[in-house]
C-alpha cells in the first residue's frame, strides 16, 4: 500500500491510524504539494452495503462545516473500488492519548471544553449533530488548538436520512452516549452536550462517568443510574464547574443546557469573568490519577436499542442485591462474583485505537435487565468481622460498607489478598465511615476516592482479580453516589 497513488493524485506514505471501519494514512497531495490525511474504508467494510454510504455521508456532512475547531474535509473519491476521504492533517495528538496519563488540570480541561463547544456550536448552527463526541474524536494540535473530527455518523437535521443500520440498532460509543440515543430516540444538539459532559467528566477524573463489563451494561447505566458526582472523584473543584458537569449529564434533554454557546459561556464563568477566575478556587486535596477503570477511547459500535421498560425492576434488583450481600456474607459475595465473571469482559486500559478511525461492531441483542447485578438467595453464614473496628453509619450506608467488607473477606479467603492488604483496605473503610459519621463529607469523599484508586492499583498489578474488583466497585460507586451534602464536620481526631 505504501506508495499507492489514489486517483492519480494522493500518494500514500504511512499508516497513522487504524480501526475496524477504516485506516488513516499520511499522504501527499501531488497536485497541491501538501501533506494530508487520507481515510480509506477497509475492504470488509465495502462488503457491508451500509458502510460505504455512511462513509460517503461523512464527507458530505463534514464538508458543510468550516470552522477553526473542526477538521477540514478536502476531497472524497473512490480508487479501485475503495472509497477514501481526504482531510486536513493535524500535527498533534488526540485527547484520548492525553487522558491515558490520567486526569487533566481543571484549567486545561476547561480550555479544551471551550473549544469543543465552539466546534459544536458551529455544527449545530449548520444543522449537524455529531452523535459521537468522545476523546478519540477530539484532536489537539501542536500549537494547542482543538479540532473535532469524525462527523461520520452525524445526523443532518434539516432532511430525513435513509436508515443505514439494522432495525432497532443505534450507532455510537456507549461510554459517551446520551440516554435518548441509547433508547433509539431522536438525537439533537443536547445529545452532543451530554457527550461533552461525559468528556469533561473524563478530563477531570480520568474516566467516563459510567463503566461496566460490556457496552450494553454501560448503556443501561447511562439511562438509569446517576453518575458519581464529579466533585467526589475530584475534590476541590469550584461549585460552578461541578454543577455544570452535573447539568450536562442530566438524563432528560430538557434538563440540560440549551446550547453549546450557553455551555461555552458557563465555562468562561459568565459575564465579565474568565475561566481562570472561576477556577481560582480549584485548589484542594490532590487526587491521584484514576487509571485502569476503563478505556478513554472505546470503539464506536452498532448496538441494540435498549428497551426501557424492564429498567425499574432491574434497578430495584441491583440495589437489593447489594443489601442482600451485606446480610448473607462472604459466600454470597463469592457466588455473585462468580456470576459477574461470566459476563462479557472489558478492557481496563486505553485501547490502541487510532485517533481518527472508528471501530464499528455489531453486538448481540440483550435484555437490559441483564446489565444489573442479580440477587441469588443463599442460606449461608455471615462473613467474619473486619480486622479493625468500624464506626459504621446506619443502613443503607452500613449495608453497603458491609458488602465491600464481605467481598474483601471472600477475596482474602481465596488467597487473592494477603492479611496486610486486607487490613489496609478495611482501615480505609473505617476512616471513611468515621468521617461520614462525624459529618465531614468532604474528607469522606477524599477517603473514598483514595480507596477507589487503591483498588485500581491492586487490579492493575494482578493482586485483585477482575471479578473481585468488579464486585467491590459497585458498592463503592453506590457509596459515592449517595454521599450527603457537606456538613462541615471537624474531621478525625
């Protein structure tokens, strides 16, 4: 392929990105004498009658957009049966690459988000919805300019489009997909803003707001679960910024900001104030990089539309399962851990996906009730008590803490954790419980974020198995999601 001349004009030099849908090549435009990026559809993609049409639509959609924060499209063509797209070559990296090193400084996160807002505002004004805003589709040039790329699955709102996907499917990335997209409902500008909220959350915490074992489970969470408040994972953020992230992640589009321009103004701090001024109060306890929870650049996928109706029962089952675990003890935890181990696996590290090529896959249809933990009755004795004393608040927090301790005890009993590590983790739980009982919610939030980071580390180095890691994260997330408002407690003695 190196040296191939497309349409007698574009000479391919080297691959700079590869995905399931296409390859992206560095090429030279022989007519104009400039370097360009050429996106070529895979041969297997051409065999799918929908993909070439979607690919061509990317060119026509993106060509309508001319803005400094949007990757420019120069040309489109077909060479020897292979469709290709010629784009502006960006010297730099993707936001996904940058997030692989951990969370960003809040000022940098705001600076990037402001430019993404500018790109989205221009697209929305032109009647184009991106529908796949994510870190891998946000490029950052060597000079710091942000450019949004891959409008390949964008919906042009001023005309009806022919359905290109299978019935009852949606296209997108579940970690950054708005609830209405998951349910197969029409997407609009506020759907992109939800995705922007997920991106901003990832920039501030190192991971998207929802993480699960499979894309379908993650999509179920997008519809039915509240995210852990961003300030829990990144203490010290100014209330304006934390509140904006929460508003962007509202489940109902009507509860989100109305436009990208409105979000841009909020990021700038309102009339007469700069982002730097808003973030002047951002100093606070440093939170270690939260890594290993989930890839920050998951693939764009074709997946089944989720049926919303089973969700309330599934949600009740999920909550009752963890309360039941607290009562049933370590053996019950081990049983549920085994069940979780049978679910589809996930990658815990950023994938080697290219910054400009999507990976489109078909997923088997699934009942969303399978995305929630199931509760299996068991007449088993309770777990042994913690190695250290604990001041545990009343239920449901006490029950959730007990579920975590039971999971720890089960892992220790299986030889996965040594006694020293088990005691250390129990001490962290004790510190969290004491701070929460004393009303010092801010300190409790820091303790909880530190515990999550420690679990990540133990999982990365192989000390904590994937099944036990998953079993512990669910109740930890529940604790974080249900932390009360700060009571200004005095802290520990």
